[in-house]
């Protein structure tokens, strides 16, 4: 990867993670019909983003020691995942959480590593159904269900 780009991306994502946490504290703690408040997901996302940013910044410090070769950015892969993300947001209410998440994960897995369709399908399905089950049944939250 590109050391300079990775360093700046790490800093930007770190700031975005802090922003997510700060702004999610302004959201009400609970919502109607749900034991899990709407502030939980943005806080968790902010924490994950901060941790991954710290990891990325740490990796950029090790670039010189490992003598990593810089490679060109994969613009095509980025564009495909970006379009998949936009479609995910637009279709989430219409198609429901499980179907849109499955399609998004399957697309992302195939962009990152071509082939291995069976493995990608199994992992995407397990994550989609697993997160839906845990959030809706165990935590008693609400997510868009199946289209019907």
C-alpha cells in the first residue's frame, strides 16, 4: 500500500470515529419498542473505527522496517464497494436487513478475494442471519425484516 495515503487515511478515520462517538452521545438513549437504543450502533462503530485506525497508523510505522513495496490503489474495487454501499443504504428498508446485508457482504468478499463462492456465501449468510438473530431476538432491538 501507499505509506502516505495510509497515514492520512488512518488520521482521518480516527477523527471520524471520535466524531461518531461524540455525536452519538447526543442521540436519545432508548427508542420506542426497543431495549437497545439508537445510540449503541454509532458508538460501537466509532470504537471499531478508532481501533482500526490505530492499527493502520501502527502498520505505517512498520513500513520502513519491513521494506514493503508500494502498490497502486485499486480504484475499480473501491468503486464497486462504494456503489454496493450506496445500494445497501437505499435498499435496506425495501428488501430488509438480512437480504441487503447478505448481498453487500457477498459483493465485498468477492471484490476483496475473487473465487471461493461457497465460502463467501456461507460466511455472508451466517453473518447476516447471526447479527439479525442476536440483535432482534436476544437484544430485543428492531431491524427491517424480510420483504412481505
